[in-house]
C-alpha cells in the first residue's frame, strides 16, 4: 500500500467523522466532543489534503461547508448554492492560485488579473432574499444547498434593512456575515457571567448561537451586526464587476467592509494581506484572514468552480497561534473502518481566544518521530486561528520518570488485534463487525449529514439504541417505530422527542443515489467519489450488478470502474471487495425493504455532446485545456486522455500529434478548435 493510498483512506475516514460532528454541533446544538477535539480531526484532514491535493476527498475537505440545518428550524433550499472557499496559508499558495488562474485562462505568465481584496470576517454566513425590495426570507448557509429559515430572528438585526433603498431588481439575494464586535462580545459575556449562564468562547460562537435561537426575543437581545459582500439569485444584473456589486449593496443600505482594495498581481494581494494583518488587532471585529476575488464577473464565469469552491476566489488565512501546556493522556479513538487514531488530552489552555483541551497526534509514527510522551510539556498551535495540533515537546521540562509511549496493538473497544499493513501509516482493529466501535461509527456515518441526514440520530442516541440491541444494522434505523412505546418510557426521552426522531427517520426514506453510496461507508468512497459513481452508473441496481461482475478483473465492468475519473485500481478494488462480502449484500437487501434510492441524472439531458466521449489534442488558443474539459463535461460529455474505437469526437488544436493520427486510423471524427467553439456556443 502506498503513502498516497494511506492518505486517501484516512481522508475518507476524517471526512465522515467531520460530517458527523458538523451535524451535531451546527444542526443539533449538541456537540459530543470539544471544539479542540473537533479541530484536531480537522487539522489532520487539512494537512493530508494539502499534501495530496488531487485525491478525491481533498478538495471537499479543504472547502467543506460545515453547518447542517438545525432541528427546530424550517429548511430552505438555496436558489444558488452557498459555496465555501479554498484556503491559502502561505505566500507561495497565493502565487500558485494566481498562476493557476492564468493557466486556466490561457494568459501569459506576467498577465495582470484585476482582483478585489477584503478582510475575511469571522462570523456566520447568511443569505437574505428580497422580493420587490422587501425582506422575504433569511437562511443560514447550512450544507451549502439547504439552510435554516431564520427570518424572524434576522428581522431583529438593525444592520439588515427590511426594505431596500433605491430601485433593486424584483428578486435579489444578498449574502454576507453576521458577526459581533469585540466590545459587544465582552459586554455579553459579562451579562452571561452575572446571570450565572455559560460564557461564549469567542465572538463568532456568540454570533452564531445568538442568531440560531428558536426564540427570536433572545436574538433581539443580542448585539448582532451584518457585513454584506456577495449576491445569490438575481432577476436582473447589477453590474459587470465585483466592485459594482459592492456599490449596489451600499446603495441598497448595507454595510460592507471598509478596507477593500483593488489589486492586479499576486504581489499586490500579499501587500494587502501584510497591511491587514498588521492592523488586525485594531479592528473592532474579529477577522481570520483576507479574501481575494477576481473583479471581472465575466472572468468569474469562465473560471467556474472546482468541487464546492470557485476558482476565482480564495481565502488567505492568518498564521497559527501557539501556546504551551501539559499533555495529560493519549487517548485512542476507533473509526468506522477500524483505524486507531491517537488524540492528546491536555491541560486546558487559551490559544487565540479559544480554550483548547485536545489536540491531534496524527498517527503512531508522528508520536514516535516527535517522541511525545504522557506528562510532557508541549507546544500546541491553532493553524488558521482555529485548528489545534502538537508542534513539539519541551524536552528540558520532561518529568524524570517519563517513559516512551507505546502505541496499543489491541483495539481499546473490543480487544481484537490491531494490525498495521506494510507501507500503511494507520493501525486497524481486525474485529470488523464484532467491534462495537466500528458498528456504531458506521451507523453514525449512515445517518450523517452528507449521507441520510437523519436529524437527532447522533452519537449518544446510536450508542444507547445499539446497547439495547435495537440498532445493529442501517435498516434497523427505519424499524425503530417497533420500539416506540418502549422508547417513550425510557429516561431522557419522552413522547415529543420520540415522535420527532421517528418523523425525521420517515422523512429520509427516499434518498439520492450519490448520498446512498456515500452512506454505505465503503472505504475510500467519500462524497466526491460517491458523486462520480452515481453519475456513471445512474441506478443502484446497475451499480450493484456491475460491481458483482467487476470482481473479474478481465471483465469490461472492471475496466469501466477502474477507468472512472480519479478512481484507479486501489479504490476500485475497495468497492469490489465491499460487494463481495455476503453481509454487505444482506445489508443492501434489508435496506431495499425500507428505503427508495432515486436514480441519478446524467450531467446534461440533451444536446449534441450528451453521452459522447471526447479527446482533446494539440494546443488550444481560445481557452486552456482544463477550461475546455470543464466546458465539455458541463454539456454532458466524457473527456478521455486517449483515442479508442469508443471515442466519438477528437478536437485537434495546433501541433496535434499521435492522438490525431490514432483518430484518423480508427476513423474517429476530427474537428478543429473553431468548430469546437461553434459547437459549444450554439
């Protein structure tokens, strides 16, 4: 197993873990791990994603949209998705981002690209929908596609106009950030302390908690403010540049960040970053970096999106903040694939305004390399202002009786052997489905936000129902109504909570194919790969039957699976292995009795390119190869890197070579770049 394969496995595991904790924290206001513990998982995910940026799960983790709709609020489908941004952490990252846009747009290496740079507010994202100038609806970001209806609460925020000024379009959606100033945050915590209530950790948490109250009177009592910076759905354009959008927002009556600056090069952007960082402590509100956006909206359209993030914008985060504390204990957590993950339990310490009590230790090699021991005084840091990790040990403060840490070779949950395959960084429990930690983690993953998204079915509930023997496999979730009477009699439940849970379960009996595939918890199949599989096989019946055939590596089914974009033989084998296990087939059969899996849709439903296989060869002058590929895929075509009998069309640019000769020999249709442009602009 290669290091890259190890990284792919771990990224998928972390993606599932983070999705579960996002739903608990954001959707249910019932986190079951500390903020620091959550951040430890995120640290490891981001480090791996930056090291292996082409892995399927990498971009999803780097751009994850983290707030699932909260139980108690009505859900709102966003007319246009609310996307997150890629992150930059170094000057080199920014220069690479700028250079990648030049390459995509086929611009010279020294070409300027006009951008707007502005502070990145550390608050809660919000979408405001105005119809005929009046505020009609307000919704949180949620998971990017679906958020919470917080209209009643938003009407209490004085910074947000109820009626837009001027002559706005019939429909306009304004997007921005709800935040709290440092001074208002300090006063709020003083009030909380006097009342004997829990203190907020930082202004961002205070703002988020205040907005997401079921009682709008509580929101009204909190000093919330709003910065506007973007638009969602529009019935008519408001300009041709990002600067035009800022101007329109100000005319409508919104406040925008005061220090936005026009830049034309990466050097200009970095100069703004340094200036903003130097002034950061003097600002009345918290920022955690700066945001760079391409100014020209037409260029934004050409650049498009990668996964869940735009190519034309990026967030440049401020550097880590550090502190020193004592490592009290090393705990081992067991994931759904049996991976043993070490976590440092710390003496709580405040770092950058947040209390940290846990930090990531990555894996046993990392512990050995840094010689980290229980009882050590260690240095920790919060990368990007939020993520705690162990930087190193302060050796001259090490206790005299200190002993090297020995990573366990047995599972702490079931006692089974924990083995580490050759070239793997992760040690895994061999207990499989007899390991309660793995069974429960798989059930939690199945109900998580990116999978079935069952509100209220969090860690504690799964633990309790599993211990009772009522929840042993995913299909049992949909049979919990059989235990309704007994549930209502248990401590901590009650009629209302049972009814809400059963209703949430029934509301998820129909699911998309991509979510279903993700919910199965197949190793290395994260959100991105699940989408690729759904798009390729279109139905669960077809997917299942083809995977059974693909067990034969000489079959066409295996060749197709292995040839799916970003799949490859290692991931393909994991999928085939899943369908080769009788207990997994039984799991699917049982689920078929309880849920309906909707067929996926092809990327496009009509047009000359739908279902066609294309090959680009030679040098394109009107657009870069990545832009041409993105355009073709958006129109329903598949882009291949080689010519075969199954190729439908070859687009030949200047200096076309062997691929053009292959196409001519096979009788494949060849068109010029100009003919291609005519075809895609019809």
